[in-house]
C-alpha cells in the first residue's frame, strides 16, 4: 500500500473536531477505499487546553496555523477556521505557496478570494477542494465541477441557510413571530449570537457566488448580488402565501439572462406542491437546471459537525486517491485563467411573478385605483384577495393580496410607488418574488 497521506487540520471546532474523530474511527475502511491511509500529523487551534473529545496523542500541535502550513509535516492543509481574512486566508495562501494541497469549508474566503486561490493552486498543480463550503454535506460542488461537465447550466437556486429555513418553517407550522423563532434558533445553537449574517442573506450570498462561478464559468462576484433577508417577513405574509398555494423560502438564485447573470438572494414564494417547498427546518436543497441532464435537485443536511465533516473527508479522500503531482480537477471547474469576467444583469429587468400585499384605507374606489396602476404598468393579475377591515389605526383598513403574472421588477416597483403616491396605502407594502421550478 502507498504511504499514508499526511494532513494538518487547522481549526478544531464544530467541523474540525468531527473530522478528526471520524478519521480516527474509520482509519481502516478509509485506507481500503483510498488505497492509502489518511494520517493526521498536525493540528492547530487557539486553545490547546480545551477538551474537544478527540485523541491528539502523537499529533504535532501548532498554535499558529500559518506556521503549520509552512512547516508542518503535511501534504494537505484542511482549513476549518473560517473567515475571509486573517489566519484562515494566510494559512491557505502559505500552504499553496509551499506546494501543499488545500481542503476548506470556508465560503467567506472562497467568495472573496476564490479565483486568486484557484489560480495559485493551478500554478503549482495542486488541488483546492471545498465541497463543504456550499450546502454542507450535499455534494453540490462535485456535481457542478465534475459530473455536469459538458452541460450548459441555465439556472441554479436553493435553500442554503439552515437558520433561515428553520425560522420560516417554524413561523408557518407554529404560527410564531419572526422574533420568537429567531430566539428559538439561537437557543438550539442553529443561529449565532449575532445572527445578522444568516438572516440578512449574506451567508447564502457567499454560497451562491461560488455556485454561480461553477455554473456559468465566470469569475466570482459576491458584491454584485441583490440581497434581501427574511427579517421583514410577517405572519400575515406566511398566511397569505399559504392561502394562495405558496410557501416562503429564502432562496439564492443565479440565472443566465440576455442582459448578463442575475444573482439574487431574497424571500421567495414557491408553489406548495413543489419538492423545494417541502424542504423544512435546517435542511438545505440545491436545484441545478442544465441542458443535457435536465433538472437536478439535491436535498440534505446543510450544516452540523458530522454532515460538514463528511464533505471535507470526501475532499481529502479525493486527494489521497489522486496521483502525486498531477492536479486533475480545476478548483472552479475550468482553469482560473479561462473564467470570463462577471457581467451583472440589472435587477430591475428581472422577470417573474410577484406577490404584493398592501394595507389600504377602506373606501370606495381604492380597488379600481389599484387596478388602474397595475394596468398602467402592463401588469396582469393571476389572483387578488381582499380581507375585511383589520384595524391598523384610526381609519378602517383592508388587506389586499395580489399575485401577478410574469412581469418585470421595474414595472412592479413603479406600480407600487404610484399607489403609494395616490395616498390610500397604510404602512409599507410587501413585495415578494415568486420562483417557479
Ligand atoms: N459548523 C457548520 O455546520 C459548518 C457548515 C459548513 C461550513 N462550515 C465552515 O467550516 C468552517 C469552520 O466552522 P466551525 O463551525 O467548525 O467553526 P468553529 O466551531 O467556530 O471552530 C473554529 C475553530 O477555529 C479555531 N481558530 C479560530 N481562530 C484561530 C486562529 N487564529 N488560529 C488557530 N485556530 C483558530 C478555533 O480554535 P479554538 O477551538 O481553540 O477556539 C476553533 O477550533 C467555517 O469556515 C464555516 O463557515 C461550518
């Protein structure tokens, strides 16, 4: 049997500790399937004294992961620290510069510096694997990078943040407010103490930016993503969506359009009878539409120590199976030099159906005025529902819920702002895009 593959694990938190435990527990079967053993020779974390429930005897400890990348007796650096900059980035750069393969679960790092890191890996004939960076344990990177080679991908979308999906699911099933569900997610350890990054959609945006590059062969462009989180989704929206046959999910969507590539993360209404609408709780789902294969949907655990470590281990095993010195798979599916510049489509030209919820003063002529504004903007309605007066201040009000046929974002915004200037709208109108698989 060939010599063991020596790996160094930087970061021994939720994912790192799971990875070390799993590799120790499955040493024999890994050696059989990879044709060589996988040996953890070095580790690095901040606190050497922390009990992590893993056996680190015989393993060299480094206080500094960059030192480990530069000087550890390792052929692979497994980066499980996190963060776009700092120790994670420096360790990865040092490993690639030294000729050490890299496996990482770090979406923030890849979203910011993925192209430069891919180029650095290619230059040295190294592998840069990052399956766990998108949708945790779901093998979406491998599918896009390898299995779908030759396909032209037209759209990728998915539920890629377990915290948001947990909150939206609880809001619907238990009738609780956004704030209560967020507190529950924090109590259960799904959401961070500062959950902004999850609920405002940034985490999904990082994952989407990576998938976009793989899907369309373009450079990663995380700053060009249209972003809207879930914090303004109310019980009223959830109930109205259900009444109309939809559920609300935070989706990341990337698609090719005539005007360029559209990347957007926002609350989305999906038809109730679709598979993606049934994906509940912390589970993730990623859909890929391509011309040869057709539609592919992958559903599974998007986070958690073991699920994420499973994806990291798959990446390490790929390196163990590869022939030394020969890089077989380009990190972003094609050589970094051949990635095209990112061309952003204007969000205002996004076409689709829309859900619009308005609270209006209850007086004669309002419905006719709304209909006129919709017609002025060439918007046709699939349905309109009116709820009887439901309070909302001094004057009685009504809630109007409309679902449009396909139209543009610009038309909807123009129609809604015209209605606001007409003076019969109370509060802030709610507009949610509809995505039809
Ligand atoms: N958790 C998940 O479900 C999940 C899912 C998908 C992807 N990921 C990604 O996986 C990566 C790790 O996530 P995690 O949840 O395992 O994080 P975590 O539990 O916070 O663990 C981070 C680890 O990094 C170590 N660390 C932090 N700064 C360091 C430094 N300057 N030098 C050395 N070690 C340092 C910490 O050391 P101490 O333990 O000593 O403090 C800790 O062991 C992140 O990129 C994350 O986005 C996580």
